[in-house]
């Protein structure tokens, strides 16, 4: 969508034309932390063992 190599129009103008903020163009998402991945894996394992557990039992 936005072409950084193309300087005419500028990146700011390209972002305005697309109705996005410049900061969202430059944003680089971070990955999940190792701790969060471990917790998600434990929740998945528990759910596979006991799929009949509801929210209260899972928490």
C-alpha cells in the first residue's frame, strides 16, 4: 500500500491518502514472550485433557 521507496508523494501524504496514521505504518509488532507461550501451551494441554471444563474450572 504505502511505498517507502517512492518519495513523491511523501510517506506522510501516502498515509493520509490511505487514512492511516504514520505511526501505524512504522509500527513493528512484538512477538509473544516465552512466559506467555508457556502459559498458553499449559492451558491448551489442560483443555485437551478435560474439554468439559468450563471457565471457572479452567481458571
